[in-house]
């Protein structure tokens, strides 16, 4: 055994040197093995890097000026082998679903082994179809690289790649001599970006289809002498049956009629391919990218319908690099679609001012089309618009976009029948949800049947909120109401529409705020009762209060948060507003009473009395000599008692609720003098803020709908919490 180890030391670099340093034989061999393995790995990685760098430089030089080094490098580094299918993914409302019903095959091997071999395939013209962002250009670059590789022993011809985006391309192709063309494979990328498809300023009398057919005939005539021709385009320019080839006007020389464009459709990514892409992008062993990979994976899991497109996967860089941490799917869609529109505007408009106008109109028009599809979907059972209807929407709202600019971009496209539709149903639903969040009346009336994603978007932004339709009501209490206060002067109030939370903010929700925002209470400055240890809230030593936000007595985190000052509640509102990207705040006193009463005029929204089966308060002191009940002597989980007629919980009892307003005993009298006070917000200043609703140790009379009390904004108590109002 020792002889074998010694032989290994003699053969293995570093082993003898390590032994001379004092290591024993076994340790020397083991460490030398690790060092040599690391060196071999490093040499292989460096060699691979240098080879790829050389390949990228060579390809970029060959494809200049159309594709630069960075474009080639990006196309190769993150390339997931392209799959193709015979059925268009646009047949499905969501392209991601199409792979479940059709077979997919690798596309580059098909060309390398079959299409470019005249012994196996007789077709001459190939048409690669896909919607925007599906990786057509990336495929063409990688096909070029693969064919020109030193290891491609099937290579018999030259190969050239041109993008249609350059208006000089056709002229350059015509300059190629026929004898050279016969031995050249021609790759033509992005036919839909050909400038000749754009209507001229002077009307030519041609329809879009006629202009398209004329241009295609012109191109095919120019490339007819080439060995093989591969053209990529967006699907919308080639409507018709997927499995029927597109017949050309060029006759074959084998008496089989005319040449055709053999159609192949790029397949969307499936889950396996998406994960493979992320591994390529962030590496398998790159520990420094672990956080980015985790964020990217969460984003993909939150928006799987969009991520089937390689282009949108490439936008993950923007999302992962954003300062904002995406907490919901709505925010992900919002950012992705904004980036998508930026891309289209940058491609189509040169000047900044014109580009911004284009973006504004494209956003506006996409939303209008989404609303029109929503309105028509039930009557017509469809998720698209006929072309004439779609153009009429643009004209009606004075949208300065041409038809080719609308369906030639990534949000809206055309299906195989020429109808205008969204690239994904989830984009349609995002735009519907966005309209709902900006338009109270639409949100109130929206029918979410068949639109689960739209419903999810809305719930993410307004979770557990109830729509309150505005109106007039009498605020305060009548003179004959038992146990009323002088500050409850009745007056008429007009309230606008708003959303209010079904439930009080819970201890769990507030604890999330503490942890995520690293919030520090002002109690230390004011000599209050809370201090923050870095892990939880603690009572200041010597204070005789029974529990805090995370104290032992509040084991159930679904209980309302207590011991929160008005200042704490405001900080929570600021944090949540920033997190959700919308405005949340405390209710005004008028909004609170309007929501509490829920159309009633009695002392409680339950009627003339309040029982301990209806609310959590001191049942030993019922209202107006009513029957006694249970006194729990603690808070209860939110939603433990029946809601009021408008679906709101704990409006009576459990905990008092902070309102936005400053307190003034004479304020109601001031409002009364106005006749009708419209959306009153309380006095302009004061020393205390309003509290409403009563708490778990309140007497019955203090839980009345009109009951008012107050406290200093920095005051905390185990009977005080808050709920939120949402303002889109």
C-alpha cells in the first residue's frame, strides 16, 4: 500500500512538495488530488471561456454590422435549445397550455440533420413562426453558430444571416451572384419588421394583406436561387391552417407544382426549460447568486403564464435588480408590462417626446381594448375583437397609433383568423384588474367568473377590504338616546365611496410590519411603555400593563393588535402603502360611523341593544338595563362575532379604533351649521385623536355607533387597535 501511495506521490504534481512540508503520505496525496482537480477544473473552465470568446468574436465579425458581440454572447450564453411544433400556440388563450396537447421537437437538430440535407428533405423554403418575444432571433443566431462550427462535419455550403429590420437587406441579397447563392443557406430574421410592410404616408390603395403578399412575393423572387431559405416572422402575418403550407408563386423543377413555405411554430417554454434557463443565468454553484436565483424563482412561480416567453424571462434582471421587493403577482405583472411597452416604444420611436406619447397611447389603448373584450365576452363568448371593432375603439378615443403599431407589438397581437387579442389571457386580466383598482364603480360591478387571475390581482392589492358605496346619513345620536354625550350633536354628512377593511389589523400583521420595517417606537423619546429589543416588543420595566404586541397573553396572532398608538398606526399605514403601491390610511371619524351604522339609525348596528353574543365587551354592564352576558376580560380573534349588515367585523367592542381626526367636542356643532358636511375630516388641529367603537372591557353604552372618545396620539392601551381604509 505504501508503495502505491509513493507511486501516486511521484506521479501527482504537488504531492512530493506537500510531503516535504511535513504532511504525511495520505494527507499529501489527498490534498494534492484536490489541488490538481481544482487546477484541471480551472483550466477547463478557462479553455471553455476562451473558446466561447473566440466563437462569439468570430460570429460577431461575420454578422456585423447587424449583430454585435454582446448580442451574440447573450444569445449563446443563455440559449435553451429551441423546440418546435406543428400547431400554433396562439390557438390557446394561454400559450403555455399548448405544449400539453402537441408534440415538440428540437428545431436546430431538425435543420442540421434533415432540412439542410437534400437527400432527406425536399423543401427549400422554411417559415419559423412565433409571437413576439419567443426567441426567433436567438434561434437564428444559434443555428448560424451551430452550422459554422468546426465540429459540423455535415457543412457543405456557406450560410448567411440577415435581419429584415435593415432596409438595405434586399438590395445586398440581390448583389450576391447566382453561382454563390446556389451554395448558400440564407437565414432571414424578423420578416414582420420589414419597413416595406408599413403603409406609406401617401396612400397606395393596398390593404395590409395585399401589401404583405406583394412584399413576400418580391422577397421570394429575390432569394429563389439560394440553396435553402429560412424566414422567421410573427404568426399574425401568416393566418390560416397551421398544417397547410403557404404556397408560393415559384414553380418547382420536379413537376410537383409550386414551392411552399413549410411552417414551423416555436414552442413556449415549459417548466423544465424555465428552470434550466435560471440555472444557466445564475449558475448551479455560484453561491453569490443564490439570493438572485431565489428571487427570480419566486417571480417565475408567481407569473408562470408570462414566463413561457424567453424575452420576458430576460427581464428578470430588471425585477431582481429592482430596489422594490415584489410581494405579489400584481407588482410583477405591472413591472414586466411596463418594460414590455418601453421596449416597443424604443424600437418604434426615435425622439424622446414622441416615444413617451407612443407609450402613453399604447398603455391607454391596451386598457380600452381589455375593457371592450370584457364587455363583449359573455354575449359573444370570446376573448378577442374583430379588427374593425378594435380600430373603431382607437378612433373613438383618438388614439394616435396605426394598426400595424398596435398588433405589431407584444401586448396585442392577431390570431390565426386575424382577430385582435392579447398575447396572454393573464395580460387581459391584469389590465381588467388595473381598471377595477382605479375605478370604484367598475370594481363594484365586475364579474370575476372565468377571470381568476383578475380576481387574484385585486385581492392582492385590496385584501379583505369591503366596498362602501357613498351616500348621506345622519351622524351623531338623537337627543333621546340613552347615555349619549353632549359631543354627539346630530348633523347630516355626505360620504364618498371608499373601501374599509373587514377586520381590525391583527397582531400577526403588525408583527410583520415590525420585522420588515425595523420600526422603532417613539416611546423611548416620550417616556412611553414600549422598547424594542431587536426581536420583539417589550414593556418598559416597572410598567403594570398586562400584555404587548407579542406578549404571552396574545398567543393567537389573529387577535387585533393592541398597545398601538395613533403614531404607530400611521407608520403602519405608510409602510403598507409603500409595500402595496397604493394608499392605505385610517378612516375618518365620519367614514367610520357611516361604515359602522351600515344604514341603521339605532344605537347599535344590531338594533336597540347589544349582547355578548354579538360583540366582545363587559357583559356585566349591558346597555340601558339590558340582559347581562359574559365578560371575557380579553380580546378575541378578529371575526369571532357576526358582521354588521355591510360585512364588517368588530365595529362594536373588542378594541377601540383610531380615526384620522383630531378631537373637538364642539366640532359636530360646526358641521351642523354647514347644513350638509361633505367628507368631513375633523378640526385642523388639536391635542388628541378620535377613538371609536368600544373595547373588550367597555360598558355597553361605550360601544354605541355614535359614542366618541379620544386619546393623545402617543397613548397606548390594551384596548386600542385600528383598521384601514383603502384609497385607489
